[in-house]
C-alpha cells in the first residue's frame, strides 16, 4: 500500500476529484432535490434547467473536497493507534466536519436555485443575494447541524467500507498489490451506493431545511422554528408518510454510486500517480 501522500498532492487530488464528480452528476442531484422538495417535483422545475445552480457548486466543490482529503489523510496518519475501522470512521468524520464548513453555504444556494425557491429560472447569484438579504450570514449555514447529522453516518459507512473493500481486494486477488484506480472506483461505487441508500431519510430532512427561507417578502414561506433532526423527521413521516423519507432514493443512490466511482477513482489515480503498485 502507498505511503501517506503529501499535503500538496492530497489538496490537488481532492480538488480535482470534487470538481469532476459534482459537474458530471449535477443533473441527477437536481432531480433528487426537486423530488424531495415539499413543493413537489413538477412545481420545483421538473426536468427543466437541471444544471441550474451549478455555479455555486463550482465555487465550493474543489475547496470542500480538498479540505476533506487533506484532513482525512492527516487524521489517518495521526490515529494509527486505532483499529483500521475506527481509524477510518474517526478520520472520515473529522474530515467531513471540516468540509461541511465550506460546502454547506454552497449547498444552500444550490438547493434553492435548483428548486426555484426565489423564482424559477433565477441564477445562483440571485439566490446568494436573496439569502443574504433575508437571512444574513446565518442563512448560508441553515441546516448545518442536520447536514452533519446526515454526513457523519454516511461517511462512517462509506469510508470504512471503501477502505475495507480495497484491503480485501488487495489480499485476496492482487497478491498484496495496491488496487488500480479502476478497481478503487468499483469499491467506491459499491460503498457509496450502500451509504446513500441507508442515509436517504437524513438527506430528505437536510434538503427540506435548506430549502426553507424567512418571510420578509411575499411568496416566501416562513421558516419553522424547530430545526432539530428528530422532530423534523417525525413531522414528515406523520404528515406525508414514511415513503416521503425515501423520496429521491433512486437518483440519489445512482448519483452517489457513480459519484463514488468517479470521486474515489480519480482521487486514487491522482494521489498515486507515478507510484508503484507494490
């Protein structure tokens, strides 16, 4: 297996993989977000403008992914005393927290632009200006706690599974050699799909919270005061049925499965470029 990558290599590799997966799979994410919206799929835009909101993602995906992998690789090295599974869970969780500090504002803008929260066809810049006007800085971190509540379980499933699959592949089929980027991508695809499916209810709650905005102008719904995860999840289950908690699971699972292949495959290629597989 390879040695710990340098800071610069982890930074660049994370940025490239983050940009690649977000741009390639943005349409599926848009469809998933519109399905999960309380307005319904059609009123949120249907299949129109599936790349609406891409500007906000472009600004956040590279630094967010770079921050994730720099933190992940650093924590993996410093937590070697832990068992492999505990190491990967702790490292990925810490990395996800750091990444969310960058990604949550772009997620808020992206979600509101995708669903036309401030008017159908409006740009990401319009969503930024409206969010700042109506909610101020804290509006860009709306749903931060619920995002963390979604991402930590997701990451705690995805990365130990991904690392475990790569380790088993190396031991059983590759005579101890490091898996190729294509083989790492297959591991990433499976791990991402499993994590995506099991955490869809958390994603539904996160999406609903991020789509809400304060009432200061006509036509914009007032934000509920209850933001904690359990009450919101129970409210959706009670008023819309448990089926609503798995709204968008198909595009979400497909997007994250393919995203895991692209994200982790490209990262593996970039982080190990020029290195021997021995």
